[in-house]
C-alpha cells in the first residue's frame, strides 16, 4: 500500500538522491581558485568547465541507481521480502558511494590538483541520510512482515 510509513522513508530517500544531482559533493581550494566535485565530474569555478568523462562515470551510475532503487521498492508493496532486499541493496549502494567519495575521489582530486584544503559539502552527507532512511524503511517493512505472519498464525 502506498500509505505505509516505509513508503515515506523510501520516497524521502529518492528525493535526497535527486538532490545529489544538484548539490556539490566537495570543494577543493588550490590557491588561485577552487574546484567542486559533483556527480558529473570536477568543475573548475574559474572557467566553469567540467572535467568529467570516464573518471566520474561510477559516481553518476551509482547515483542513478540510488535514485531508482527506492522508487522501484515503493511499488513492490505486495512483495515485502523483495522490498527488504531492495532496501538493503540501497544501503549497500549508498555505502559504496560514501566509500567512493571519501576514499577515492576526494583524495585523488586533492592530490591531482595539489589542493590546500578540502571542504565537504551537503552532497557528501546525502548517502548517509539515505542509509538512515533505508534502514528505517527496512525496520517498518520487517514490522509488516511480522504482522502478516502473526495474522496467518491466527487463522
């Protein structure tokens, strides 16, 4: 059913994933200017040019998956076990995105442009928010599964 509480959590996870397309992930100050890391690549603020290509493709693909998986999960309301699996997949994808941001992209961009400082912006925390929302949705899906099992026992 669409009116369940886990639907709200999954919808909010999809909304936050959509916000990730419009918010920068990190900002790198390298003396003469600064660059921003987005899901589309690294943008140079001086001439507003993107350095993307294959380098930013994993970020973009995982972000698209993080947007699609909660939306698909919402409409699988009759298959609660599948909802649990898709929600845990969403948590896993968000963990991968966090790992890519913190361990790979931020450190590599910082080394490449010899940045003096890195500032993590709102886009960095979106996967963490999505993980919390997905775990909350999983909790409520589990409660639905337990309720259905208890009703079946009574019959």
